[in-house]
C-alpha cells in the first residue's frame, strides 16, 4: 500500500480548510424567505493518487447561513478508526443529527487505485460509515470488499437500507452480479439480509410506513417489496421493461414513474395511469419529487444542446388542476430536486464536472468534479446560490433547518 508524507498531508488539510472557510455565500434580495440548512460534503484534502478517480477526501459540514465550516472526519489524526481516504456520498438522517457515508478502510487492498471509482463497479472496497453530529463520533457500520451502496434512512431514522455486491466484478463481466439487500438497525448496530436479487438492484427505497423496502431489479420494470423484518419478496407493481423511477407521494395515494419517454401519475396500486409529460428523444432520464402536501410534482428535465451547455427545465405539475408549467430554465447540470418546507423553493445540487487543457494548479489534475447547492423559486424562477461549487468533491447532501 502506498504511504504518503504525513507533513504534506497535514499541510494539504490546512490549505483545504482555509479554502473552505473563505468560500463566500450568495443570496439575492427577495421577499421570499430563503431556506436555511446544513450541507455535508466530501472535499479533497490530498490530491495524490489514492483511488481510480482521485486522491484522499474528508467529510465537512457547512451552514448555508454564515457559511460556518466544520471538519467531521480526519483520518490522519484518528488512525485507530482505520478510516480510509475514499470518503464519499454523505447522507443526512431526516432529523439532521447523523450522517452516513461511504469510505474504505485504511488497510484496504491497493487494487482500489484501479477499481474504486471506476466503471463498471465504482463502489469496490467501499463500506458504510456513520458520524454523529453532536459528538462527531465516527464509526464503521459494514464490512466487505466488493462494494456497498446506500439507499436511505427509514422514515423514523431507526434503520438504513444498504445493498451489497456479493462478489468481485470485472470489466468483461457478461452476467449481472447478484446483490443482497440489507437493513441495519442503527441503534443496535445489527444488520439483517432481507433478499438476494439475482440480476442486481437498480435502486431501492423505503415504503411510506417504514415497514418494507421497495426495489427495482435490473432488466425488469416490476417494483418489488420485502418486509423490513424479513420474509419473501413480492411484486408490488407489475411493469414492462423500460418502466422506472417509481416515486410515491408522501400521503401514499399516488405514484409517479417513467414509461418509455413519458412521465405518468397513477393510483398507488397502478390503476388509472395518466401521462403528464412526454420528453424529447434527446432528454436524459428525468428526476422528480412530490411536494410535502402531495399536491404537486416537481420535474427536472435535462437535454444536451449542440455547441452549448445543457438546458435544464424546472417544471411543476399540479395534481389537483392537472396543469403544469416551466418555472425556470437553467444552463446548468443539476440533480436530486427537493422541495423546501414552505413549498416555495426547489433545492437542487449543482454539478460541475469536466476536463481542462492545463492541469489545475491546486490538484495537478486535468479532470474536475465540484458540487454546489441552488435554490430555485417556484414562484418566479429566480435562483439563489446556497453553496458555491468551489471544492473537489465526491458527494453532497443537505438538510433544511427551521428559520
């Protein structure tokens, strides 16, 4: 395993913290009350090669009001933790008190330099870890070399759902690798395997009542359900191949999904499907989310434009009136829309990634990946920057706090 100069790493961490603290926050004067929150993100602290997609990262916390920055992990000063440098994809609990994230162990196999972060199995050697924000206690949750993926906290924050790839993947893999779906009791720190999915898990999420894990398998349009306490998986909704993106309204009465090139809304049992938006042939897969009162569906569509940046449309569909409209159009790459508590804003992650002709003077890299946070008004479409995309990052999450 490659060892880096400790003094150099400490210097890079200091420089990184100085850079983070100096990041300005922006807001536009408006009569609308801006959402306030906290951002968790992984940031580069050492550009020397550590994984196939970059150097070493640590986890940071930043407020959107005042931009106070707190470092949550420091693998150099806490060697007994055996926390590695491939820290990424933080996810807040719903109450904002805990963050789970992916990272390797410090004694992970050196093959991570060619495997971790590279397709087709970028999560190789990554495990689930947790940090409690009141004490900043960091601890591992899972073990395993072939890659964990996180699919969310239960509604009561008592459990998490995570999926494990049961064996090593290879570039020339000609068959899907089976995945095991686990539920972890985060208070007892006990995990239970719920199901083995032969063709792998495309995505998974919690049921509205937190009693089941819902998931879609690769190469299938069906939505399956497996009880949190264990038992057989059952088909919850039948769908043909090409149907994906199942998303239930908070009140549990409606479901949105994509079938082919069209977004539909139907009853929870799949009856009375209604097409609400037909997308262009060049569009990327859309993202959408229900408002907290289940009355509106925000839809973000993105399509490439020739010789220019992508065009991203923010639409709001009103399920009561059956009307929808574009509230904003940005030439930005964004993802993961979430409604603010008051229903006046859509919060999205801004994604800047690409390559440069000359290497970055800070990292020495030609490639870059930086994430920020935007708030888009659903009233008049104006945009407020909640966090600038200034640092090299490997994932960002946000939780809103009361004004």
